[in-house]
C-alpha cells in the first residue's frame, strides 16, 4: 500500500511528504466533508487501501476518528474532527507549528458560525480574523490572496476558513442558529420544497 497514492501521480512517494488538512468541529462535519471531497473526485484512502488501515505520507497510521483521502492527482488529504470549536483553534495552532517538520500544503479551518439567523455579521470574516490573530501571536508572516485565503512561507502553505451558515432569512422551517444543520436543511428545502415542514 502506498501512503501517498500511486508513484506516477503528483504527491506520490517520489516527492517530499506533505498533506492538506481540514480541521472541523465534530463527526457530522467530518461526514459532510467526506461527501464533498468525494463529489470533487477525491478517493477515500481506506476504501482504496484494500486493508484495515491507512498510512499518512510519514508512514504513520491515520486514527482517532480521522478520515483520509487522495485527490485526483494523488495528494494526501486528512479530515480531523476536533470535538469542539476551541479544539479546532487549538489544533490549528499545533498543526501550523508542525509545518516545519511535516509539510503542510493547505489548512482548512472549519467552524459553525453559532449565531442567530437574524445576525448580519460576516461570519467567515470573523473566523478569518481569529485565525489572523493566531498567526500574529506566533509572528507568522502571511499575505492574503484574492480569494480570502492566507498564504504563509512564500505561498508554501495556504490557510482557508470555512464557516457553516446559510444566508436564508429566519424561517420556522429552518434552525435558528447558524450551523451545518441549518445549511443542510436550507439545501434540502431548496431542492425539495415539499419537505420543508418535515424539518
């Protein structure tokens, strides 16, 4: 089993080990990311390994509720359920500190907005400011790109923020709090309006 995908693909064993990481709050978020990554033609590493375990690019077992995927080019992607919002931010600090010894291509920091649906705050911008504060506290220089990502180490590492929320106005058919659940309900009702009352 190759921990980084087939040798002929980008990210294979002939290249320096590296990974992209998604840090999310819990298991529901992890399941949502799995669906989204598979939609983007990523491959579940466990299913493609043909064995009972998956090894990361440093030949360490992927465990602790983490999921692993290979992108279409063979690059390694790790999804980590952190068991809470503060744990996401704590693990953000840890993984950024580790990037000098374990190359980090892309770090996605994912949280629920956790505000009332009536709030007009820019939830993603608020999360981005928290991550910027974390970088500033560690004196890690960064440059923003046009997509709102943060580029570190001359572009070697990209940090992105994803904040679950739905832009729908308050509605009795939707949860009041801005979370992944509200986003999913909004998507379901948009696709199947007749199902709205069931939520």
